[in-house]
C-alpha cells in the first residue's frame, strides 16, 4: 500500500476511488465462477493501492516484470486458490498501465489488477503489488458478499493483505525509515490499514480504528489460503 490521500480518478473511461487503498463501494458484486469482468456502465469500483513508489519504468518493461512475477511461487499459489474458489483469472486480469496519480497499483472490483508502470522500478515492487492485490481479490471471491463500504469488511481485507503479503517485512520497514525491531510487524500492519482506511469515504478515522481493533485477532490470524503467514 502507499500512503496517499483518497481521490476519484478516471482510468480508460472507468472511475476508481483510490487511496491507500480507497473505495467507494456501494455496489456489491459476487465474483463469478468464470471470470472477473466489469459490467458495462458500472462505475462503482474500488482500487486498492499497494507497495512503495519508485522512479518507474515503461508499460512494456512493467508488463515484462508482471509476466516474470506471475511465475513466482507465491503469485502462482494465490492464482491457483482464486480459481479453486471459483474465480478464474482471465488474460487481462493483471496489466501494466501509466498512472497519473502517485499510486503503485490496485485491485479494481470486477476488473482486475492494474500495476502502475511509471511507479515501478524493480521486480520486487511489482511482485509485492501482485501479491497484495491478489489477496484482496481472493477475499472478495471467497466472501461473495464482501462490502467495501463496510468498515469492518474493508479493515479485515487490509489486515490480511498487509500481514500475508510481506508488505511489513522488517527489511521493507527499514527502507521506509521505521527502525523499531520488537513488534514492528503488527504496528506496521495497523499503520498501513489506517492509511488505507483513510480513503474510504464511508469510514471516519474513529470508525476505521474501532473496526480494525474489533476484528484484529480474527482477521490477523486468518491466513487463508496459506496454512500460516508466509
């Protein structure tokens, strides 16, 4: 995830609420047993941001990194479990794009994952976006009725994505300037959940914090589809 304020953007004619991540998510959609597809005319989507912004690459270079990322064990594992849960990923589910906003990428409900090429520089950054956003996609797929306007639902998916993706690995925290060793991982997840929730227009800071604390133990310890946190 990235620490940026929420805003409404347009991407190829479709509207997304973005933050760290952010969503406007009055419309609920159960992911189909065939493919994730956006229905024409639907603009109630979400984009979940992730990873750390860097100097960037071209769309073609980023697309090559996506192809390499799709061959990594963790990404392959998540894709397999999405399909086992009834949500097949089509060829265009994950794609590179130039983004005008300072986001590294995101999951758009019903559309898939966008990786912002101009904010991706190295393979590890692309891999992190893929992993983080595939966890959001998996959550939406397995829940069926996940409501991004519901603060508890949103917080739970952010807790899981932050914990299971490696976003808060000690080395990444050091690069961000957070030097605390003891308890750094949970503090990092909580910090990044709150940043993400700040982009949800349905959730105030107080509501976001209350929701996160209320469901923390359940969601932090829910490691599906992994046997344990990677």
